[in-house]
């Protein structure tokens, strides 16, 4: 190989090395921040700046996402999720005020709103979840321990969840997080005798309530019937006082209906009754003269 060829080969290698170095420097100087991530830039071990930080009511596409320039080999990037995260609580046994032991499953949803605080206190989102999980369990036991089992089946359950969320949120702020929601997935009685006993108590309570409602209904029916009878008697009395002859006629018609079996209480034609036409009992048949 001639000297010129050797020199050209070395130039090619040098240019290749320079190009590779340039690519490494450029790639170390530029980063693309997606909409779903927050970026904490650390320089010489100290936080320098936050890019694409979470802001309430922020429109998608109007955030700080995009190209990020940094000092190569000096600035370090820590990626922090901007989306809503969640963690499940391990099943807890809770004793309600009516001495029922409940098996409760719950979960919480949260978001990192202060990346710097999160990086200092926890380091990663996973550690935030690990720190908040036992707090959720203790808050849930404390709140449900103040209420009967029936509270979980009523609108009061919403207030219970709000109280647990507020308690958990006070701790979450220490980790730069905000609790978005807390929900109970299941709250069941243990299988076996406790469950059957609870069902029996609930069944007995509902039967007693049904009997009470039925007794109250009968009482009201009797009151209404008595008031109606009294009103009818008053109407009859007022009418009879205005026309005593009409009262005699009305009573005679009632007596005839019962005696002659025309009211359906006795079969017509099964009895014979012989009376004189001038009998006082039949005077209404003769008419008024």
C-alpha cells in the first residue's frame, strides 16, 4: 500500500470516529419528552429544572412536551410518569361497630404533581405506591371501624370514601403525589357462620319491618273505615231527621230484603210465610193513604 492510500484510509477512519462522536454528543444533548412524562434534570447531583410538569386543567398538546436540550455527560434525566397511576391494597379484615368482621379489598388512584418532591422523598413511582399502600389500609380500618356494616350498602358509603381519600391525601403530599380517587372493590363477610348469622339478622329485621308496616296499614284502614261509617251514619241521621216517614220506609225495605231472602244471604223460596194483608209488618206494601 502506498503512502497516499494509507493516509486516505486513516482520514476515513478519523472521519468515521468523528461522526460517531458527533452522533453520541448530539444524542446526549437532545431528548424527546412525550406528553405522558415529566422530566427532572439533575446537574452534578442537584435538581436543575423540570420539563412538562403536570398542571391542572391542562389541554393535551399544549404542554411542555417536545425536544429537550441538555449539557452532554453533565445533565442527567429522570423520567416521571404524568398519567394517573394506581395501586391495590392487600385484603384487610375490618371489625364494624355491629361486631361484624369484614374482608375488604380496595384500591387508590394517584398522580405525581410535584416531581422534585417525589424524587427527594421516594425516588420512583413504585416507592410512592409502596409508601401509600399501608396508609390506605390503616385509614380504611379506622374509618370503617366507626360504622356498621349497613353503612357500606347506603349512600353513606360515599362519605366514607371521601374521608379515606382526604386522610390518604395528607400523606401523599409528602411524596409529591395527589390522590385522585379511592374505591372499595369488595366488602364481604367471611364465609361460614358469620355470614349466615348476618343474613339471619338481616332477614329478621326485614320481617319485623314488614310486620310493622302491615300493622300500621291495618290501623289506618280501621281509622278510615270508622271515619267513613261515622260520616255515613251522620248523613243517614240528618236525612232521617228531615223526613221520619222516609226513615220508616228505609228500615222496612231493609227488613223485607233480609226476611224474604233477596239480599243473597238465604236461598229464595226455601221458606213460607203467611201473613194477613192488613198485617202491620206489610204496611209499606199498601202504600201511604
